[in-house]
């Protein structure tokens, strides 16, 4: 199994630009999670999908952030417009049976907004 | 609310000596508990998981953790540290009725030769 795949691995952009992060979960997993990790705030859950439907998006910082899961094998996290404070490592994770089951993490996308 | 506290932000050991990373949780119910490890510039990897079977859980790479309900603790141990164990370790709790995991703030394990 290839594990959770994220792209790009690194992204450098300028303030105000749109950023799209991509995730392919492990095949057969029904749940997908987007996390953000910073030194100051640690690991934060942004949004959680179950069977492609958003279940909990209370962690999404503001309207500049949006996430979609058009099918079971693909999800995107979009930031528009991006700001320097969005600089962080963004992780995608998936699990077979929801939020309380073992989650398998991707390698992350390191985002730098200048 | 569910919460988890990792008592040390950094732990330093010498190679070959025992490792103890401490974790306490708050819960009114029986939790599921996890330890994840994150090596530099990598994603998180599951070390071990407790789900109300045996209270002593064995994980990968020689790590184990003991669930102590009376102390609401789930400390991670390893008899002999290896240089490759240097990483950040996260204690994670999941409670019945809650839809998400709660992550501790992490403990950085430093291993010196």
C-alpha cells in the first residue's frame, strides 16, 4: 500500500495568492482528516470527512479556508487568499472507521507564505 | 471535555538507557489511547494503541505503554534508547461520544551517544 499521498511536499507562495493542497487517502479508508501543525499551536484538526461528507469543520480558521472531497480517493484544501500566518505544515490522514480509529498520516505539505 | 497532558516538553536520555514519556488524560468514560511518533520532516506514525483489552500495550520498535485507570495515565516506555528514537512523541486520546481525537502538545525525545 502506498500510504496517504500528499502534494505538493513544499509550497512557497506570496501573500494574496491561492494555494491548493492535495491528498489521496489509503484505498478503502472511509474517513479523511486535514490537520495543521505549527510551533505555536501544535497539531490542530481543521476538518474531517466521512464517506466524502464533511462531518466536523469547526477547526477551519476562517472563510479563506475551504476543503472538498469530490470522491473517495481525492481531497483538496484551498486557501484563498493566503496570508503569512497560514505558513505551517499541513497533514492529511485517513482511517477505516472514523475519527476514533487509527489514523494514518501523509508526509505533509510545508507551506510558506511570504 | 476530553483532554490529554504530556508532562514534559523535552526528555533527554543517553543511548542504551531507559525512556519514559509521561501522559495523563482526563475522561469520564473509557478512552482509547494512542502514541504517535513524528521524525523530523515526516508525518506521524502510530506506535501503539490501547482499546480496553490488555492494560500493557506493546508497540513497534520496542516501545510499550501501560494504561492505569486509577492514575488516568498512559506513559510510554522503552528499556533501552537508540539514536533512531530521537523524535517527537504525541499522546492522543479518543473518547466514546466524541467525533475526533485530541492530541497532546508533544514530547521531544533527545538521545545522546
